């Protein structure tokens, strides 16, 4: 399912227009993104948790030249499904 199909599914499920569903989805994504940028996690009960994990700086190897390179520290957004949600598939 791509974004356009998701907007259509939200509109059908909620009985709203495609435009309103698109606005709602953009607002949802924006709110999560803003919270993660501020260092806050976002927990949606019964669904899961959005969080940011820090990766420390490390040394790597360039596979073409076998030269050692330094890889900078970074932050990566993550998502962990809640137990109740995972259990609904089994």
C-alpha cells in the first residue's frame, strides 16, 4: 500500500473526503516527526512506539579500497509494534 492508497483507505474507513484524509495523514506524520526531532518518543496504545536511537561513531572499511574510514555518529528513527498488535496476527 502506498501513501495514495492509504489516504483512500482512511477516507473510506472514516467517511471523510480524500482531501481531509490527506490532511489528517500529513498532520499525523508531521506530529510524529516533530516529537522525534525534539527527542520524545510517541506511544500509541495498542499499536506501537516511535522512537529515535543513537548510533555511536565507529570505524568502518571501504569495501572497494579496504581503507579504514570513520563513520560519524547518527540518530535513526525506529518503530516497535506493541504486543497486542503483534498478537492480533497470530
